[in-house]
């Protein structure tokens, strides 16, 4: 009979401690250490062997210039999903999809399963819902006629036994990995040991049998996938499904992808018939924008390979509090503090006694530094009371000395703006030594060298923004 010992494991990072402590030394999390029973029996009943005697088997080395065929892809025909995964699913790969509760992870994967089932054998295994609950969702989505197989199970031993055969499925969805358990471990489902062991077993079988496995992962209150951090290292692709409850838009973002880019996003709209692809996100994000509103600026951003226009709103209002509020939605609050400090130190604007509210409309989260100039323009517009022309887009990075720095893919940003009917752009001046003219099409380019040139556009008595040439 296997002997058991007790150990204390951090549920946030997986660090093992010899005794209980209030704060984990590995990740500094408080009250995250739980006592677990560690058995000498490995997962799935494999015996733990001692130190191997003798010499190990010699491994084979190959050259770096070997000819490798590109991995075949399994297309879902859901273009936004295929874009994020790098062009479809790769056989034998493992994908981890995380997101807030109720954001639509199960809905998305059920639609993906139904789309793939027309040309591949697909299995959807739910550990959180019964079969009839998933069937009701399939009926609501209109995919109940799909030939996909459905099961409700949480015992990983039973799941592996059902999948480990020659005529097994080509695509497997596990919803969710935190509900699965291995009976060889005495810890509860969702614990670090169970999540790590269950993920390891299903990924090992997927690699051996060559099927694609999609794992749904819960997220913590900080927005990261729950369980040990090693879980993200075990899979080939990590996707986050983002969105605000009050908005119908959903963003599928890749943060890790061994078979494709890691900066792509897919945009969906949640409807009563499930998730619908958004082929032109820029037009949708700007649909409710009001013309000639102070503090409103259209930012020309880049998400992966896709240019995207989004509205950035700022409100500067007198504060009755000793410590004014700084509320930010969709952008980095630390970067907002930096932009405000530069405007105060280099341009003489005063925000000290005002509340500052910044919002990225539509529920999108912007992370690239190119949004600095758009935020500065929105703040300056709000505090001065002069609106930015509605047909103008803004992008550029700001340095601490007040200079406006160039950003990448400027041509793609300008082409997207022109396609949507914009006529002017505020953008950084060109680098020294750059030859030739910037391809701007029909846009009037207003190149800025520093923030002083931006703030002068909003001074009392200043005329409308004029073109300064395309050179």
C-alpha cells in the first residue's frame, strides 16, 4: 500500500512548503497555502520508481537546417477564431482558453465544435453542466444537428480510457480543466495538484494520438488563469476571451502561440443566437460616436496584423475631494499618470485639482504605446473645451521630454482611417534621414515633433487644425 505524506501547496503558484505559513514565499500571495496529501503513487496509477541505475539511453541530435513541412491546419471556418490561432488548429496541439465567468467561453467552443464536426470527429466533454444543459445551448445556437459527440464527466481516468483508441475523436473540448480530477490524488478538484496532473495526462494523450485538445480554464479575480503557472507552459496556445458585461463585444486574444503570432485578436458580438463575427471592428466601435464632442479622440491602433480605429474618451472635471479621482477603463493607469506628468511639466497644463476619467469605448483594451498621443489630445481637448475635429485620427508615442515618437505600421493605420472616411491625421514627425513621401492617400497629415505643437492647437483663438503637408 502506498504511503502518504502531507505537504503544503500554494494554490496560486504551486510552490511547496514544509509547513503552513500565511504568506507564500514564491508569489507573495496571502492565505493561498492548503494542506494536501502527497501519495507515492503517481497519477493514473503509475508506480514511482527510485533512482535509475546504470547509464541512460543515448539521445539523437539533428542539424538545424532540416527540412520540416509546415504543420497541417484544421480550419473552423470561423474566420476570427482561425485568425487568432494562426490559421486553424494543429493536430496534436493543446489550447487553453481563459476568461471571466459568463463571458462566453462555452458558447464559443460549442460553436467551434459544431463547425469542425462537419469534417472531423469532435467530442465535447463538460464537467460543469449536464448533457441536457449543453443540448439546450446547442438548440439556442442552432447547432443541434451537428454530429459532434457530447458527454458529461469529471473523472480523468474514464475520459482517457474513452479517448485512447484508434477511432477516437480528432478534436476534444474539456470544459473545464478545473472540474477534472484523478483518483490517485487525494486533493480536491481544482487544486494545484489536480489541475497540473489532469492537464498533463490529457496533453500527453493528445500528443500520442494526434488529436487537438481545447481546455477551458477559470480565471482569478486578477484576470489570470487559475491554477499553477506551469499550466500555461504545458500547452501550445493560450487564448484569453475578454469583454465587458455591459458591452456586446467580445475580444479573443492570443498571449502565447507556438504555431502562430501572439498579438492577433478576434472580435465577436454576443447576440441571442450566440457569438457573431465582426468583420469590420473599426466601424462597429465608432458607430455610436458623437461628432464634435470635447475629450473624444479616434485612435488609429494596431492589433496584431489588423489596423483598428477606436474612440478614446477623456473627462477633466473639478474635484471636490482633497485627492482627485483617477479612473481608467481600457488603458494602463500608470501610463495615464506618465502622460499627465509630461503635459504638466512640459506644456504647463494643470490637472492637480481635477478628477480624470479615461475610457476606451466599446470594451476594448488598448496596450500599445502608440495611444499616448491620442490620450494627450483627449485630455487637452477636455481641459480646454475645444473638440478634436471628428474626421481626424491620432496616434503616436510620447517620451518623457515631451517629444512625439514615431510608431510602427503608420501606413496601415492611415489606410484604415481613409477607408472609413477620415480626412486628417495627427501623427509623429518622421525620423531624421527618412527619404521619400509618406503614402497618405487623401489624408491631410499634421506631423507633430513635440507636445507643445499639440497643445497650441487647443489654445484660445487658435484656428482650426490645418494641413502642414505630406512630406
